[in-house]
C-alpha cells in the first residue's frame, strides 16, 4: 500500500493500481528515444504488472504499531514481502518472459546493497530465473533491456510522484525522493540531466524535458481513510468502509 498522511486521514493507494498508472504513463514514451521498438508491448506489460505481487498483501491493510500508521510498501515486513514478490514474478512468468525479466531486475535493485540472508537468497533465486529466461530469449538485446529497465523505473517513479505528493504541491515541498529528479533518466534528457517533474496545479503535471509523444491523462484510484474511524473500528474495517475515489492527472508538455 502507498500511504500519504494528512491531518485527519490516510490517503491509501493499492500498489497494483499505482502500477497500472505506471504502465499507462510509459506507453506514451517518445519512440525516438528508444534503441528499437522490439519488445515494446512486453515492456509496457511489465510496467502495468510490476506490482502485481502486492495484490494479496494490499487486500487487507495492516497497522504498524511502532509508527502508528498503516504499513507501507517501504516498511512492510520483509519475509512476507519477499514471498509475495516471488509469487507475483511466477504469475508474470506464466504470461510473458521478457516482462518477467524486467520485473525481476526491478525487484532485485531494491536489495542490491542488502546483507540480509533472506534478501541474498532472493537475489540468488532471481539470478537463476534471469539466467533461465535469457536462454529462452536468444534475440535479447542487452542495451535495449537496460533502456527498458530504466524506463520501467521512470514509469514507477513518475506514478509514485503522483501518489506521494499532495496534488499541486510546490517544488520546494515535494516528497524528498523527487525534488532532484528521477534517477537513471539522464539518457532521456536532451541536456543529459535527470528528468524533473513539476505540479502545475492539482490536476496537471509537466516535465522539464518532455519525454512523451503527446499530452495524455491518467486516473489514480485511492481511498481516504479517516483516522477517527481507524481508532473506532480498526484499520481493516475502516479501509473496507471507505469510498473509492479517483483523481485525474493530465501530463502535459
């Protein structure tokens, strides 16, 4: 679950919904930026599906007693998260090998510096999966794969930008992850800089060097869960009784 706290509520967004927005964003990428159009549909599928591992975990939110907020994607307990990561990758692998390779690389990047034995085992298991998939894709272009991986991360981060920031927020008050731009995006910027997003108003976002072919819009589903209701009936029931709302965002040059 992606969480943004306000004075009286938690804005709660399911990871799989965020990932769908991610895919809807990146399918508009300017094809002139790509090495080739090979595997493009597979890459967009990976963006849409990269957080399907969270479908089961986000079905019922869990309260974090230590922080007095619901557990988020960044602090969710490690072992169930790793287990569901592999479940999700197994499900993607049944449908699309190239997307699985991209999503596996994406998940592994989270633990690249970890010393935890469970993370190291996850990395080992995924290295075996990646090696097996590479053998099944003899036409694989590693340079294009790297570019797709960077664009998957861009799509993920741009969607998170929509989720974690209050709509319309000034650049100086943005979530700290995004103030200095999106990582690994220099090759998609005409001046070899990190791409930076900016809220124009509460429904419009622009980027300093526009990497998309056209203007477009996305719709982000969320629930606004009242803190008083959580205290009265608990996080799971309060979330279940909260109305699903939608926020439309226009991405414009």
